[in-house]
């Protein structure tokens, strides 16, 4: 079911990401880096475990998980979250909670592109990725 997401993706567009980072409490220095880097996003699946890697010159992270099972995640901005990822209606939905706060990242394929919508309260950012050849 998530097989269509498998591959290496390069970010090509980022909209409203600074406001999103502010909404989840990311500090200025990290936001400045987060606004200029264009990370690769790599999804793989093996033996029922999904791996999502984000690679950039600033910082790289990887999470491994099974769908619908909560796990601890250390995010690129050093938040320690309780995270659960589900697959609903063609979307990979990642919910993070920490310190009484929460955010949702929804990933969907549209016209061959991976669209990630980052939602924190009423703040929405959209990041667009294209598959690497």
C-alpha cells in the first residue's frame, strides 16, 4: 500500500515553512537553515518496517516504524515526540505529539510528485518533492 511512495525524492518547492517552524517552536537559527536547504527524502520498506530518511548538508534523520504503532521520534529540530504513522485514503499521515502540542504531516502523490502538507494549528506549509531518476 505504501509502495508507491518508495524511492528517493528531492525537494523542489517549499511554501510557508518558516511560519510552520515558528508554530511548532523551532528557534531562529534552525529556521534559517531549514528555509534554505533542499533535502532529499528517501522512503523504503522491508519486512513490514517503513524507513523515512531526510538527508541534507545541515542534518540528516531517519525513522523506522510499522504503520499504526506509536514510537518515539527525535526530530531534525531536536524535539522528542510520540509519533504514529498511518495510511489512510492514499495518504501517509504522520502525527507527532510532545509537551501538550501536536502536528500532522500528510504525504500524498499528485501528478507524480510527493506533496507533504505540514499542519500545526491553523498554520499550513506545503513542501513538494520530485522523484530522482
